[in-house]
C-alpha cells in the first residue's frame, strides 16, 4: 500500500511539473508572438512613411522640372529640350506611382506576407532605386555643365543667361537624390525582411 501511495504521489508530481512547464512554454510563445506583431507593426509603419515621403518628393521634383522654362533673348529652354531632364521627369513619375501602390500593398496585405510577394517587392524596390539614382546622376551632370560649362570645347556657362532655369533644375535634382536615399533605405528594409525570414534561392 505504501509503495502504491508513493507511486501515485510521484505520478501526480510529474503531472504538475509537466503542466507548469507547458503553461510556461505557452506563455513564452504568446510573448514572442506579441513581440513579433509589435516589430511587424513598427516595420510597416516606418516603411509606409518612407514610401509616402518618396511619393511626395518625386511629385515635387517632377512638378518643378515640368514647370521649369524660361524665355529671353538668348533662347527658351525647357525640360523637354534636354534628354536628361525628360528622363528625370519620367523616372520621378514612375517612382511616385510605384510608391503609392507599394504603400497600399504594405498597409493592406495582412501579416505575414508570403514569400513570392516579398520577393516581388524586393526586386521592384531595387529596380526603382537604380532608375531614380540614374536619373539623378545624369541630370546632375547636365546641371553641372550648365553651371560650369566646358572650357575644353569652349562651352561657356549657360546659367549666366538662364539663371532661374538652372536654379529650379538644381532643386529638382536635389529632390531626386533625396528620393534615391529613401529608396536605398527601403531596399535595405525589404531585403532584411526577405532574407531574415526566408533563405536565398540555391543554384
């Protein structure tokens, strides 16, 4: 009888210990889930703000460049007469449209986002980043030549005659570079989110 009592006590003790262990694990799991949810919300909020800010700056740069024209005795330059500025306007238009759509995508799609969607967002972020950066670089070279000229080919500074045009073009280029900085940040976010949750494809 005594041995049976001891056995029963041991079994009850084991059940109590296991129950406590399971409840502890469940509590820890819930805490981790809440932490992940908070991280996801913060991540989405930051990403959405960056995308909306990129959209606003792209539109500002686009509008400034489109409205940038001047007419005087020396000529009437406008953005449409220079290929670099036309490319900048197109790139900012594409970036603004993509920023709106991607912001809606990030906000509207529930957590967790599937792997194909994360890959799509990551690749599109990379493409837009390089497109905007290239537009800024090409336009910056054009603005530099307009300000400084090129003595080797006896090309004088055009900004001596079209000062306001050059100043507005410079502002548009600066805004474009700010957009590219924001998209570099977005590329880091999308790449971190993708590769921290999924493995890179193996060849």
